[in-house]
């Protein structure tokens, strides 16, 4: 079986969609599936080469951050894939979803579309973007849709043939790292530095937290368009000793950070099923996350973390941070989260579900 995995952003830009596509593709390749990852040229990645996987980067690196390049990728990827002989297209994100649908209709190639998250129901993104997302999700038909989020299934008039295949995490990678925690009470955020993640309110919350816990610190891991704005906010509030932006971290460096801190925090405006939450639990961290997406089902208050009822209120975030640091049962919270991901979230399980779906669709075409 030969599959084109279509995604408009690739490493070194990290996100849940990229990691999901890569982890599942690696495991599919080991089972003999031939994978071509078709993406934009976002720069050099440090991924190890894997047998049966070829990465095609279309366009110039200089245009990677240009919005126009994403639109052009729609046409370039259509032309590229139409010249090859694929049994199936698997698209991640909305623009690749449009390309996949065009190839399905005009070239007869079966297509799967994976939804990692949506801004529907929020004020983020412009009106057209939110309309386009809803149109794709409710009006466009694919051979199948995959969602990593159970919450997504609640969208009204959702397309048929929707399959829930969750994200995964490799707990063994975390188990083998044994390192001392920071002496200072430390929070960790991992994700893109964009409006969705609500980091301005988190930083303002840290200004309130330090008044009760002067030694508390927040480590922010990730890159994105708000980096300079966040640095200026930290300087304005004189939080340089309490908030540190560490940039992008991957692999063993990221695992070490997870294992070195005390609490994971994710105050997003919206989420699907955040991979960073699963990683935090694999590191046995209690979590403070927004009551959105699958977080509201996975996080059980008083068991494995705390839910932020209103992430736009810095006072609410600060209150929960202080409460968590004062909780003597915090280690038990982290262990409960670990038990959950070990039982229910594995890349091997998600890969099996994906392969079963691939085989079901390709067999129906014969």
C-alpha cells in the first residue's frame, strides 16, 4: 500500500499534528506501508530517516512563514500527488483537506482527513477561517474522517464516517529518565506561542503567583508568532526571574524538562486532544488545563489535575497554581495521570486503528 500523508507544516515547526503524523507513519512503515509525506519546505529537520518513508518538501524555505505559501501549497501538492500513483491520501489540517478532497473528486483517489482541533465556537481566527473550518467539517465528504478528540464529535451536522483515533505517547521514553526536580516550584508550558494558547494571561497570572510564592517559576517551551510580545510582557511585569522562554525543545531534552518540573499548565482558549497533556502525564505531572476540548473529560479535579473554568481570568489561573503547589497529594495526581495514559493512549494502538481504516477503505475501492 502506498499512502501520501499531506500536511502543510512540518518539522522543525512542532505541533501535535506533526508529531501525530510522524509517530503513526513510522509505525505504519515498519508494517510495510510505503509512506510519502508531502509538505511545505519549513526548513531543515533532524528526524532520523526511516525505511519506507520519504519526505517531499515543496516550495522555497524563504517563503515558509508566508501565508501565501500555504495557499500555493494547495496547488503544488495537488499537482505533485496527481502525477504519482497512490492508493490513499491522508490529509492533516484544513488546507491539505481541501487538496485531498479535490484529488478524491477529480482523480478518484480515496482520502482521509484528520482533524486535530478547530476554532469553531471561539473568537479566534477571522470569520472566514471559522466558516471554512465548519464548511469542511460538515459539508465536505471524505472516504473517512479521523478525529483525535471526542469533543469534536459533538459538532452539529458533522460528516458521516468519523472515527475516533486518539493521540498516543511512549511512556517507556519517560520511564527511563530519572532526574532530580528543580528546587524551585516550577510550572511547565509546552506548545506553540500563538493566541490560542492564551500565554499572556498565564504570564499575568505568574505576577499574582509570585506574591504568594516568590520562588515559583514558569518555563515556556515552544516557538511562534507571539514570542517577542511575550518577552516584552515579561519585562514589563519585571518577571525575568519567574518566567523563562526556552524556545523549541525536542526529544530527550524535552523529556528531561518534563521530568524536572512539578506541574504542567495549559491555559488554552481551545484544544482538541493536546498531546502535551499526555506527555505531561507520562512524566507523572499533575496538570492545570483549560476546561475545553478533551481536557474537560480527561482531567478529573481532585484526581489528576485541575480544570481552569475561565482561562481569560488570570486570577483564576493564579488561584489554581497556588492551590496545586500547596497540595500535599500532588504526586498522587501525577501518578493517576500516568496510569490513565499508560492504559489508554499508545501510538501502537492508534497505529493499529489507522491501519485497519486504511485497509477497509482501500479494499472497498477494489
